């Protein structure tokens, strides 16, 4: 008789019971298991499979360096395809995944990323003009609106002027509605188990109705932009890497594969959906957590403002300022460490595999547990304490600080998200002072695939006494 590979211990409850406990409170469930079973334990979630959580940096490092033909992340993310499309980088594996990354990574990094700073700042300044001052409001909805404005500008080229047009407003509303449906605690279960091919044919179901409208709007935008770029009356922008970038859609329309073939419109739409959906709510939630940490610590706010004054001289934030804002970078990284947005990433084994001295069978999911690695007291002394200085004192490896995953599946939007968080924080802190109400209480809750703040992070904002003309657009209610 063939031997059966023994998995590490874990909860003895039924897979259904584990699912019901994990989904609404992922952080608490992972922490409870970590205390009971150590840094390597097995979860069994009904409808999803068997997950071995790995919270030791050495094991995470080995997994991130593994062979992508043996470790499928796209297959594990297949439930996302109903929203982002079957050719999204999130749900592909092996050669198809690598091919999509080659297309998506360049527009989101390097000099092209630097050119995104100005539209990010513009979107933040536009949000400040409508900011309610002097009263307690939840930040997360404001951050969602802000990141949506940024996404529409940077990804689709919908700037402030075009944002007032009917078609752009309709697209923004449809995206906001679609994402609101996906924020319910058990939306992840519905996404994984629902018969989508059948349900999407029902015309009146809200989620699929919004999805059809968004797809139609993106298809129309792709078609019009492609036609404009082909027009002999229009000078097509150069395609070399040194050229100043336009919006992401324009870059995808100019992009080619390694063999010179262009990307078809269906793939472009899936890429746009991936960036719009994955980059919108994730960054908004991360920003809400960031401002919770800043809002509760006046000393952190003051130190950030002092650094901003020293680096920018009171001018609006620009791309060349960012590398010198070292304390801001540390604050952002510490917030992403302490306030986990995605609890773990996963690799489904296509073959039996030995990792960190342990054998695992094919079909099991090996999961670098972001939440628990970030709370390893040997790696991060006093792990529950918000202390940005730890990121000024040493550099953490990609298997030690991993809010965006790692290895060949490292989030393609990592540079985009980090840049946007810094630009939003710098612009907002130059204009406003934030304070948390005395009775504010924030807990960690499930929001779709994310861990979000229960109250949206309630703050009271006042105009900063140092705000200059460029950053003092907020108005009193």
C-alpha cells in the first residue's frame, strides 16, 4: 500500500466549520491556529481545499524560489476569473502567466511609474476639495473614491475634465457598485461556488449586470482608442521604453509579446479589469489602515510633516521627492506589516514536493502566511507595536516583508500601490491634520478577499496650519 504523506496538525473541526470560522475573521483564526499549532499548520476549508500555512521565513523563501510548473497560484485563484476574466494575470499559470507579466510590468515600474505621480496627486487634490472638515467621518469610503479617480485617470486616461462626462461617470458608478457587491464577508464563497456561467445569463442579477456594462464600456474605449492611434491624422506616441508614458490603456495597445505579436482586445480588457478591480479596493483599504496608524499618533504626524517640509519645501509632491521621503516610506511599510490586507497567498502543488524539509502531496495548497510572518517576534520584536523605525534600522528580505506576495507571483501593481499610498499621504498630510475620536474603536473584518477596518477608520480632519495654496483645497461643511 502506498504511503500517505502526513500533513502538519491543524483544527479538528469539519471543513465546513473551519470555513464558517475563517471567512468572517481571517486574522483571528490564523492567529489562534498559530498559537495552537506553531508556524506550520493545516486548514481545511469546505469548497476550497486543503491549505498548509507556512509562517517561517525560510520556508516562504524556498517556496517563492520554487518551480512555477510545480506551484500554481492562478489555479488557486480561479474563482476570481468571473470578475477579472480568464486571461487575467491573477488566474494564469506557467508560460501564459509569464507572458502576461512581461506586458504588464513595464508600464507599472521605473520611469513610467514616476510619470503616474502627477495624476495621483491631482486626484488627491480633487478629493480634498470635497473633504468634510470638523466632523467625524469614515476614511475608507473617501479613500475608495480617491483611488477610483486615480485608477480612471492613470489606467484609462479619464482626467478631471472627462470625469464629468456622462460615459465616464457611468463607468465609475458601475465599478463602484460592482466592488460594493464583492465586499460582503461571504462574497468569496459565492465567487468560488456559484454557477456563474448560468447566473450571468440572467439579465436582472445586479453583479452580472454591472459586469456586462463595465465590459461594454471598456470594449468601446479600447476600440475607439485603437482607431484613434491608427488614424493618419494622429501622431502615434513612440513605443520605446524611454518615451514619456500615457495612460495604461495606450501602453497596452502599443505593447507586443516577446515574439512581436500584438495583444488582442480581449486580453487588454482582462488586464484593465485586473488593475481596476485589484488595485482599487486593495489600496483604499491599505490607505484607511495607514491613516488609522497616523491618526492615533500625533508624533508620527508631526515627524512626517517635518520631513515633507524639508524635502518638498512646501511644494506639491513630485516624483523626485519620493526617494528622499524615507520616514514616510517606513511608515507605509510598517502599516502594511501590522495591518495585513491580504492574509496569505497560495501555491497549489501540481506534483508531490519537499519544502523546508517536509513532504507535501500534489493537490495541497502551500500558503506563505503574510499575516503570521509579519507577526514573528524573532523577525519583528514587539510585533503588535507600530514602530516605523524598524524599517530605517534594517532592510527586510522579500520573504520577511511580503504584503504583495513574492516570487514570480509578486503583485505587478506593487510599485503602483506603494507610490499611490505615499503620494496620497503626503498630499493629505500637507493639507489636513487628522485626529481619531476618543470613542473610536476599529476591529478587523472580512471585506471580500481583504481584511478591512470595521468602522472604515473614523477620523476628524482639520485644515493644517502649514497648508499652502497648492494643498489647502479642502472646504468646511
